């Protein structure tokens, strides 16, 4: 071994199946558990979206396994709710942070595990309980809730009287989200403590890979945001079950019944929800930004352009994310002065976002790009982030948002920038780190086919959706057949729907590649991408303590590619200065 | 046989030498020499870090509730009727302060290696904690006797939520105190794991925070009800 490390005797790996694979305290196993939980959730969420698209085109068609045969409007709304909840919480929050972060943060900083392994295990199992609770909402009387992933009051606060799914289904939703909040808080605590205290010798903050910065800022946002949602969830639960009126005003009549509430404010729920909800957008995207930066640098064989600026931009995005929640409430009748303040702060986020984008382009500029599959998805991430982010600047104007808020324009905007871009970050991470996690390569040909179908498909679904929104296409409606001014746009809707079917079907290629490669993929060495960070100096997959007792020291930054005088075009972070001329393999 | 208290106050800082971003000492090798090595488990100072981070999260939770109550009170159409906190809360507040003082005393005994004194003051803190919780339940009982229920008015609703959430956090503190007291008398596990010195320090940090939080909440009730 050319690089110096130090020997530590670590506890033996557990051998029994239950301790090793089920109730494991190993951050790598927990990361994989989160990954597969998110994978299950994304499959469920996608199937729900297919059903929604199907219903929008053929609202009278029979759906074989559906109660009653033809989908009702309430059932459509329950699909909207469950799709959003499943995707935002159990996919976009779970996979990039809890999945990949759990697996790679300790290894990338040179630690043997998370700071609190038992707490880590608890986080996963509480998340799993939250998942079961959400799924259970499908099977309670009247089915899943219809109040959307934002659970706006008063609809969500009344109970059975406010509609189908608003009884037990909505209660299960609140229980699920509250459990998810608890698990996320425990996870964030672990991430922050690990990163602050367990970095390897020499791994200063400014030598950390940008992935670690992404996970760190995300963990801070999680810590500060999820407690607020938990508080709101408890108050909402009490409104539903204990007769309180935190969010419910007087004089509400649902299904001909005057509700026994008074003095509450539905807007209070919106404030609490969006104080969580906007940072949540960055909780979803920041890990993807870290992965994209990491992968771009690796496959450009070039240091990331403006590392310090990237770190500052990530922190700035995290900070600004907490002061813009009001832009989700422009149509709530807020004071124009408040709206102006929120608008200015929202547009200010464009500055660090632009810094990141230009730095990604600066990294690409003049480099010899290796178009491997992770790189394709990282490039796709940049493209989608820019496309989706630009429409955010328009929506940041209260006057424009008042017009577009209830339309598909907003749906297109957040799907591109928060949903699909984040998913592309996850795909990049999966193709990039699969060899490290499972010791085998994923099939590159299938990966490229998967990329092109998904990339083109995503644009085919969501770019026309902007036009639908601009034309007045109202979101959340289950049936548009009676809206005459939207009928000329039916071909556009058909195009989007067929594109969605093709894109969803293309994900089978990914699933096949994933499971096939687990057993049949080409065996990966320690460092198949010739990358520089610490996960690539250990075996694939890493041993129980990550480094086989030989813990690394760090001598350089994370992206030292094509350094003059070095024998190879990459220098691992643990390579001593005196060894650079001899190279990593010496 | 429990370990002597004075032997178990570990120098947590020394355990940190191996981690945390300082440039590596080029002199050390695989033998872990030159003062730079890595603990097999969680570094002791990380428990303190973890607790500080947790307190940040707990603070946000309570600040969200406080903000919600302030907004609720001030919004147009609110039927907020100020609640006069039950007088027993003055007693429970005194108990909370007293428990923090006994904990300070217990920590001093611990550092001095006086095991029996430590156990006495440590358990006194736990008992005061239980008394505090009993007092809070009595406060609820007084309200219920007066016909003031959770749903009577938003001010009352927030009062019940605040006291319940705070009480649950304090109950967690009591459990931690009892666990540490039990460990202290029955012996601690060998490393890796939390050391007695760290455990008492982290528990004290949490306990003082919960006391401070209560004083803040009580002041909040008094000012605005």
C-alpha cells in the first residue's frame, strides 16, 4: 500500500442473518435497506402516476382491480395524494440522503461507521413503519386521503365528514408523516455528528468531497425543518381526534354538517407546512447536486471548477431555502409587501444556483469527457435542473404566480426541478457507486438505453405540460372532458401520456440491469472509474469496518485529476505527497 | 463491583486526536503512533456533539409550536382567551430549578470521585424530575376540574400541547438519569460505548436544557397565556 494509514482493531462483523441483514447497525447495510425501500416506493409511486395519466385520457374506462370498476374523482385525488407523498418523502428524501448518504458519507470521510449505529438502525425501522402506515391508508375504510401531499386544512382537519379518505386514510397519513419526521430527525443528528467528529486525519472540511457537503447541508436542513412539520402534524392530529381548532375556523359546513370548530386558521397550517416544505425541495436536490459535481469532475478527469464557490453556494441555497416559504402561498391573500419580500428572496436563490450551474459548465469546458452512464445522468441532472429551475424564476413573481398557481405549469416546474432532476442524481449515484456497493458493474449498454429513454421521455412529458399550464390547464381536476377550452389541447395531453407510458416502461430496463448485474455483472475492482475519494481505496464491497482496520489519512482535496508531474491522471486523497510521482498503483 | 468513579472520567479530547480534519502527522505509520489514532467506536466527544445537535432539533420543534401560538393569538378572527396558568406551576418551576442545582452538585461529586455523594445527588435529581411531572399532572387535573379541556380554547390547547411535549422530553431525561444511576451501581460495559464521564456530562446537558426550556415556556404562559 503506497498510502499511509493506521491500524485499529474493530469489532467483528455480525454473522447471523438477522443481525447482519435485518436489524443491522452497519451503515452500509442500512444504506442499502433505505435504497430498496425507496426503490419499492418509486415503483408504487410510478404505478399511481400511470393510473392518473390513464384516467385523464380515458376517464370513463374501466380499471380492472379498482373498486367499482371506473375510477371516481375521489379515487383520482387519493392517487394524487399518495403519489406525491410517496415520491417526496419515501423516494426524494429517502434515497439520496438516507440511502446513498448512509452508505458513503462514513467511507468518504474515512470513518468506520456512523457516529451512532444503533440510532441509525432505529431511523431506518421507524421510516419503514412510516412506509407501512402510509401504504395501510389504501386499505382502510374509504381508502387513501384526498387532501394532497400538502394535506391542506380544513379538508385534512375535519375527518370523515370532509370526504372519502379523510377519515382513517388521512389519520394514517398523519401518523406516517409524523413517524417519518422522527426518523429523519434521528438520521440528521447522526449525519451531522458523524461529519463533524469522525473525519479522518487530514480530512478538513474543505477537503471533503462535494457529496459530503451536499449530505451535510441537507442534514442541517432536515434537522431544522422536520421538527416544524412534526409540530404541525401533532396539532393537525389533535384537530382531527381531540376536537381542537388550531387550523379550523368557525362556520365550516361539510356534507351538510356544521363543524364544531372555531377560531382556527387554515393559513397557519400552510405556514407550518411550507416552512418545512420549501427546505424539503432542497433536501431532495442538494444530495443530487453533490453527486452531479462529484461525477462531472471524475468523468471530465478535471478538478471541479470553483470548489470553494460550490461549497458556499450549497450553504447559501440551504440558508435561503428557509426564508422563501411564502412563495408557495402567494395566492393565500398575503400582504403584497410580504409577497414582495418572499419574491425577492426567492429570486435571490437564483444566484447560488447559477454559480453552481456555471461551475458545472466550467468543469465541462475544455475537458475530455468520458461518456459513461453515470456521466450521462449527471449531465442530464444539470440539464433538468436548469430547465426546471428557470420556470421557478417566473413563478417567483407574485403577479405571474397568481395566474399560474393552480395550473399544470407549476406541476411541470416542480416535477422537472425537484422530481426528475433529483431522480437523475440518484440514477447517476446508482450507476457510479453500484460497483462499490455490490462488487459488480452494471451493464453500460443497457444503462445508456435507459438514459436516453428516460431523458427524452422526461422532457416529452414535462415540457408540453408547461404549455398546458399556460393555456389554463387546471391541476388536480380528475376529468377535463367538460372543459371546452382545453379540448384543442387533448393531443398534447395524449402525447404526454404516451410519453409517460414509454418512460415508465423504460424503467424496467433499469430494474432488469440492477438485479441482473447483482449476480451477473462484470466483477469490479477497487476503483473501476479511477476516482480519487476514499471509497475507492477499499475493496468492493467494503469490509465491515470499511477499511479492514487500515484507516486512511488524507493529504489532498477530493478532485485532483491530471495533476502535472503525477504518474497517473488521478491522485487518491490518501496518497502521500512523496508517492505522487509513483502513482496510486505502486 | 462498580468501578471507582475517579477512574472513569475519560479525557474525551484525547480520543479525538485521530479525527477531524487536521493535517495528518507524516510521522505516524501503521502502528498508530505519533499521537494520531482512531477509536474503534464512537469518539466520546461525539456524544456531546450529537446531544447539541439534538437540542437544536428539539428547539426547532418547540419554536414551531411557540410561533404557531403567537400567530394564532394575533390573527384576525381569533377567539383566543388568555389562560391563567395553574398556580402549582410555580411549584413545579421551583422543582425544575432545584433539579438542575442537584445535578450540578452530583456532577461535582462525580468529578471529585465521591461515589456515594454522586449517587445520592444524582438520584435526588431523578426524584425531583418525577415530582415535577407529578406537579404537571396535577396542573392538568386542576384545569379539568375547572372544566377547562383541550378543546375549550386554542390557548388551552396550546397549553396542553406545550406541557405534554415538554413533559415527554423530561420523562426521557428521568429515564436517562435512572439508567446512568443503575449503570453506575452495576458497572459499565467496557469500550466501545459511552464512558461514565461522557454519559453524565451529556445527560446533564440535556437536563439543564429541559429545565431552561420549561422556564421559557412558563414565562411564555405568564406573558401571553
